[in-house]
């Protein structure tokens, strides 16, 4: 069974490259033999690197060397990556933003923006001891087995694309990852930094007020510091501006609403208003940069 037309629309690289492999394969083990409903590699170049992008998580699969790196979906430089080899998701490795350039290649890579992970850790009460910058924080064993199972489930869901099952697995993985990375024994000094606390406070507030119209100064008041200090905190810990994080949260909520919408004919404008997004073309541009398609394509 090949990738459905709807699922194919959610994959990157662009269509010009997809034409070279009309039937995208699903994950393979190290021997090249399919397992269960997994496919074998066709003759010639190896499998493309499919991209399935949910509201937050992005999944990369194997990619042949013949495809230029520039043709792949842009990496999320401000997030964590989970790497594993073949279909053995229990070989999970944590790669922090600072390590991504030097990381050894892996068959599968799951990219996780930091914002949803911080929000999940805050909801679980484990934010203060969350370790996101040390690979040894993710120790293989009983605590990571559920995480590995969820990664395997996401791989299995690639053919259908970001459906309701994907959304459930995405929420599950964020909760599991926050639990695995709650390491009081490894927590660094930066978790005691005032900027870290103010950043997380502002992030939680923005996530609860997506539909409202506010500016940086108002967010800084909520965080209890000056706008400049808040900008410096975001730059230090997320390498971005506060309103860039806000845009990520709003776009993710829009994608979730579009994927969950029980009525495909519901007006897109209602979703935009609910997410606090502009009705101008800039929203469509930002959405396409993030998800590789227009909001109207997601809705269909």
C-alpha cells in the first residue's frame, strides 16, 4: 500500500523530488527487509526522507545521499532531537541544539521544539530540574521504553500523516519526554537562572491567551521583568525572540484545530481568530514555512 495523496501532500522535500520515488517506502530494519507492513527498499536510490509534521513534532526518515541537503525540510535549530537507528527505537539518543551539527547520522530523527516541552514540564511540575542540554540525561532503560514505543508508533503513523492518532501520540511523547528529562541529579545552574523562570512564566501565559492581542511589553509585565530582560532570556535559552515563540504556539494550535475539525467546511477565519493569527497573507506564509503546506490544504 503506498502513501495516500493526502498524506503525500504533508511530506517534504518538494514535489519535484518526490517524483523520483513514486511510492515512498516506510521504515526499514538494518537488513533492508520489511517487517509487518513495512516495505523493502526498491532497486536504485534508498528511501526518501519523508517528513510528517504535527502541530509540534516533526519526523524525518531515511534519505538517500542523491538528494541534496538543501532539498530537505529546514531543521528546527531551537529544539531537541531524538535519534534512533533502523526500526529499533530503543536505541534512542538525545541531541541538543548545540550538538546537532556534529551529531552522527541516524535512520530516524524526531524533532521537538523546546516550547511545548517546557509547557508540558511546567504542567507536570518538573520544570526546575528539566535537563535539555546533556545527552546523558536520556538513559536507556525502563523509563525510556515507553518513549521508544511512542516513537515507533509515530513511525507507523507516517503513512496516514498527522491524523488524530498522530495528535494523541504527540501529546503522549511530550509528556513522556518531560518525565525522562526530569533529572534532579543532572540539573544545571541555568535552571536556577532568573531569566529561565521568567521565560517559562511568560511562555505559559502566552499559551493560555493565544486568542488575545498583546505586545512584548505586556508579556514582560506578566513575567515581572523588563522587555529587554525578557528578550535576553529568550535569546539565551531558546535562541529566538519571545514573539517568535508565540507565533510557534499559535501556528501549532491552528494546525491542531484544522486537523481535528469535525466540519471541513468550517470557515478558516474562525480558526485564525481563535488562535490570534492575522487574516493576512503573512499567516499563510509562516504556516507554509513551518508545515510545508497552506492552511487550506491542511483543512482539506
